[in-house]
C-alpha cells in the first residue's frame, strides 16, 4: 500500500504462529542460496500455517533465509494453479492498491546514470503491468514487460499495454536484445536459484539491474503479523537474501557498483556497471504521485478506483497535502452517491461500495482528526471498520492491506468510546 507502509504481497492472512529457535541442527548439510556456504547448525524458525509446520533456516555465514526443505516442484505448481484460479481478485488487489507505486518508481527510476536516464527498460515478472503504465505515462521511457503467468493476459486486457507471456531466456532466445535497465520487482524471492536468476538479469542488461526483495533481516518477532506472513509467503517465497547475501550475489554476477536502499523489512537493490546517482526523495514522491494520477485517468474501473485510493494516501504526505481536500471530497461524494449518509453515521451496506472504500473513510477520519471534528471522526472510523470487516469476510487476499490499518482504526474508535461512550454507541 502506498504511503508510510512498505509494499506487501497479497497473502491470505489466516491464523498462524511462528516459533523462533536460537539453534537447530540437521543431519543433512544445507546450502545457502546466496553465499553458497554449507552448514548443519543454524538459527531457525517454524511457521505453523494451514495445518502445517514449515521449517526455515538462516545461513550462519551471511544470514540469508531459506525453507528446509525447499518447496517441491509439485507444491510450487499447486500454488501457481491456485493463484491463477483467483487471478481476477489478484488483479484487483495488485492494480487497485496492493502494489506500491512508490516501490515501483524506486525500482524503475530511483537511481540513474550520471549521464541521464535509462534509454530502454525490461521488467521481468511484471505481473499485471502497473510498471509499464508508469513508464509510458510518467517516465516517458520505452519499456517492455514479460510475465510467465496468466497475469500477462489479464494485465494486457486491463491496461491495454503489450505484455509478453514468457520467461527471460525465451525472450532472449527469440529476440537476443539487451536493455539499458533490467528490473524485477518482487521476483528474486520466488526462484530456486537466485544467483543464476540474477546472472540472467545481468546478462540481459547493458547498464544496470534493479530489484525489490524482502530481506532476511526483516524476519523478526517484532514485525507486525500481516507483514511477517507477507515476507514468509509459504508456497510462494523460496529464499530471502540478507544484505550480506546480496553483496555476495553482486560479486558473483560481476557487478562493479552495488546500492541497497532499505524500506523497513524490504530492500531495493541496484547492481550496475557504472556509478549511479540517487534521485532525491521529493522527486521520487512526485513520480509516484504521477503514477497514481495516470491510473486515475485510465479508462478501466479497477485502475480508476485504485488510482483514487492511492491519491488519497499519497496526498496525505506533506509534499502533496494541498491535493488531499480535492481528492477526499471527490471520493466521499462517490461513496455518498452509492450509499447516502454513509459518511454521517447512517447505516449502509459495504457490499454496495467499492472494495477499497475503507481507504476513503480512513483518510476522511484522519482529516477530521486534523481539524478537531470529533463527530466526523467517529462516523468515518466506524464506517472504515465496517468496510474492513466486510472485505476480510469477502476476500482474505483483498483485505491484506486493510489488515495493516485495522489496528489503528480499532484503537481510534476505542479512544472515542472512552471519551464519550454514549456518542460512540
């Protein structure tokens, strides 16, 4: 979700528990997928999820994480089939609000060569293609996207942009071209041999490679549960590198320049043949805001709705605060048209509202906090709570981002209840 939270993976957020182990041993020697060291003793975790106890190991040399054993090909195939069965909800989540524009912009344009921007770009595993919309309408850069799953066809239908359904080696065999920048946002953690995959990205690039990845350092008991499960993503994620593991990977592929930008439990890494300059934060925020505007101006309802909710979140940041009243007034007028009185405490049906209407109510409640309007706070926080609960019942996947703000909504309502129980009731 755009704003103060890092991007997250759409993951069915059911009940789970994690046991943390200071040391475990195994009879069979394990290998680290990043530094390639072999080991028998290691720090570990056990994930209890969907009736299974899944074991994970941290490399004692570099700290990278892997599942023990690795998921089988059959298990990965089953997960892929399940993902394709829910492809429409996945598109709604990814294009609607789940995929962070800030992270996409950081992968595409967070850095640049001293001589200027990248001349050509390839997004490997582009999913539904939101990055291609940013390239076309915001960065004004020629870009190509490849995606091996059914998301390619769905994204092409929604965005109207060409996405090749293939793997990188198939594209290279067919066309043989190289690209100035090759990016892979949220892909490295899904492959069995990340060093080989990063080497493939490197060979397809002329200047640099960039990628977003969850870090092994982010796996801690302190990480909020929805984000912890999003990082572990059992059945989907296979390995998570550490910072030291990424440095080892860069050395193995032959990168002369390495840059790592932390975003809480995630990182955006850049491997380059030449020195790169970091765009300043204000410019990156402007590009993300431009991406949200491009989605809002699109001609598909999923993009329009997602663009509006992203604009509500992004305009809550100081740099774009002047826009918030405009977008909030528009968003609240839309939900009022569908369910009259929903922003004023009148009972309403959340099923009659857009899936991400909770963002409208939540941002409206925060605006009411800023102006000291207690009544408006109460109505909007309560409406946001109702929408979040409905969304959780309707689709655990779509509610992934909502679970991040739900505790804040509940806390605010509890404080209002304590302040004036009669009014809240």
